[in-house]
């Protein structure tokens, strides 16, 4: 969203698209695709292909174009449609696999041991294993929790930015992040317990 | 596992930059715009169908109402039975008034 061009006049493009201006519609897709694809990736769909989900989102955007009032920036309006579409789609998939310690790689287990052994920051050589481990932990969360962890910690966005993207209140963002962290910690504890047996 | 441990894990994970490009797949915007046009055409056809149904229903109601009105007019034009009831009422009223 930050890298969206400043001269992007969303309201003018929407007005033109409402008059069935094809070039305006193409411009909307071109401008907003990076935002939409990043949100789709934040949700980590399992069965639905990333591209299909993006297409589904744009179909909804154009279907609801007449409802765009211009009171919020077009990017925020589109991102809310994207978030809701992803959550609905991923809830429909009902795929929240349970991972066991045996499913983790040696590097991921080393990261867990490192976290338990010291309070120092993980070294850069552990970053990719840490990412893989986080992906495993995220896969077991609800779609909204996955999104909030991705935006808040992996993309390092502020609560205000997440509010703008999702339309959720600040307290809801914090509560969801808290619940998600609790679940991730419980899962990490399970991995640690399984590893010590 | 403490909250600070998880925070460290998340900080380390955030250092890896996603290698997936944000570029649009080839032909994506064309597919979206084609879908949009197809949707608009579908909406237009749906509105046309609805309009046709409304017109047909209105015509049926007008025809029924016209038939009813015509039937009523025919009945009121019939000279034989138009004033019979009124005469009977007046006759009965006069009769009852003249009775001692």
C-alpha cells in the first residue's frame, strides 16, 4: 500500500470504469494487483490457487463498483473485499492441519532448541528455518489469525495500517494477535514436549 | 515457551524476504476484464427478462380489469333489471307507511 503511486486517482478510475471504460478497468487491475496478491499470500490458501483467488477478488471488486462511495481510498476498499473473500474462501476449505515434531526439519528443530536455550536473537543463518517454522505454526491458525500475524509481525505493519486494510477495530486486531500468539506458543510447547520424549 | 521467545522467532522469520514476485500473471487483466464484461452482459439480459415479465404481467392485469369493467357496464345497461330493486324498496316503504 505504501508503494502505491501517489498519483493513483482511484475515484476517477472507478468513475470511468462505471461508464464501462475498459482501459480504466485494466488500470485498476494493474495498480491493485500487488496489494491483492500480497493479501492473498498473507492468508496462505491451501487448495485454492493464488491466481484464482485474485481473480475472484477482482470479480467482486467490479461487481460492487457501484457501491464505492469514495469516502475511503480505493486501496482500502479493495483490501477489505480481498480480506473478506480470502477469509470466506479459506474457511470453506476447512484445512487446518496439525503438525507434529516429526514433520519439522532438523533446522526447524534447531531453531526451537535455540529459542528454549538462550534469550539471544536468532542468527541470520537461522532466518529461513525460522520462517519455515512460522509457516507451520500459521497453517494451524484460523484465517483471520494468520492474516494478523503475517501483517503485524512478518510484514511489520502498524495496527493502524492493519485497521485500514481489514476494516477491523484496533482492539480486534490486538485481540486476534494475542489469541494467535497464544496458539502458536502452545504449538511450540507441544513440539518441545514431543522432542524431549 | 515465553511470549518473548515467539517474538524472537517472528523477528527472525520477518528477515527473510519473500522471493515471490508481485507481477501479474500473463493475461490476468484480460481475464478479469472479460469476466467483468460477461457479468455486465448477463446483468443486462437479466434486467431485460425481468422487464418483459413485468410488461406481460401488467398486460394481463389490464386485460382482466378491462374485462371486469366491460362486464359491469353490460350489467348496468340491462333495462329489465336495472331499477327492479329500487322499485321494490320504494313500494314496500309506501305500503308500510299507509298501513294503519
